C-alpha cells in the first residue's frame, strides 16, 4: 500500500499529536502485524504511519461515526458540508440539535457526521467538549474563513480507510484490544492526568477520565507487557504518572499546548512517552 502524504487529521483535537510526531516516530516498531489505538481522537499518529492493518477505538460515538461515514460515504458527506454557514446564529442552531432527541434521532449518519465536522471547524479552539448530558457545548469560534469542506483531506483519508484493513470500534479502551496477538503494537493516548486542577479537561466524553482510570490503564499495560506485546503511551509528566510507570522506559518530551483560558499559560509543558521495549 502506497504512503499518501495527503492523509492527515480531518479534525482539530484537544491533545492532538501532530507536533509530537517526530518524537513518536522514533519509537514506532518497524514490524507491526496490527496497529491498535484505543484512544484514537484526531488520529494524527494513525495517519502518520498509515498501517495496513489497524484496530481503532474511541469512546466518542460522534467521532467514530464520522470516520465510518468518511470511509463509506465521503462524497455524500462533502456534499452535505456545503450547506453549512460560518455564522454565529447558524452555529448555535446546529449545536442545539442534540438537545432535541426527536430531531437528533431522526438525523442520518451522514447528517450527524456533517454536523460534528462543521462544529469542530467553527467552534472555539476546535475544542470538542460535551456537558454531563453528552451534549456538545463549545462556543462559536469567530474564525474568518474556516476550512469547513476540506475535500482533499477527506478524500485522501477515505481512500486510506478503504485500502487498509481497519476495524472501527466505539467503547471501552480495554475491551477494544481484547484478544490481540503478539506482533501487534498498541499506542495509548488517553486523556491526560491534569498538571493542575484548572487544566483538568474532562469534557471530551461524558464521564471523564480520572485517576482510577489511569490506574486501570496501567494494569492493562502490565498485561500487554506480560504477553510480550509492545506498547507506547503518551501522558503528562505529573508525579503520579511518573511513579505509576516507573518500571518502564520513560522519555520526557516538550510539547506546546494551546488549550488554556489564560493565554499567558499556553506554552511548553513536559509530557512523557512510556514504552516497554528498547
């Protein structure tokens, strides 16, 4: 399968890995039978390495629906995206659709994918955020000319999804890789352990991802390690995470992070890459 430079993330995503790809690339094994990513998000690593066989999971059903529509109905999606307007009143009208179950439940998969793609391109900071009821609640972004119909990228990603053998899943991270075999490689990019109380971004999916989930993820890493399956994990370089993974290889890397309400506090932060191989 030929590598395609046009294959890239179609969404802006909190904690997206584009800027860290040079670091992550260093640690991706040369031989992988199945690439597994239980927290795929915007998919920067997936689209960078473009594995021929992959298991992709996310708890966010809107995101997985969008990826499935890109694979199955990209032309219909592109056509539907043309109806959207970069206007504040229109944005809030589209955003409110998930508040009315009758309206929302009658939307087709394509309409739902189009909605979430549009909201992501026009909302503040590309911040995919939901409230406790699971309703999209990021505000309007006031961008002059957002790329709502990124047709070239959408078509390139659609071709990749169809040329490769990719299984899409939507559910718990642990269940998504149940039964994978030696030779598989797992990249974990979970919601990060917060470096401060104010940085705790919990709105990506209703329910959040607290310390007990971080511990459950570490136990899953131990299980993979005991079975000889390689994993690479990204997280923040908090004392909690450093201690949790102290038995593994830890690289500290610098990352620029833009999601902060205080512009002065946006800047370089320490993150870790944890792995169980040399």
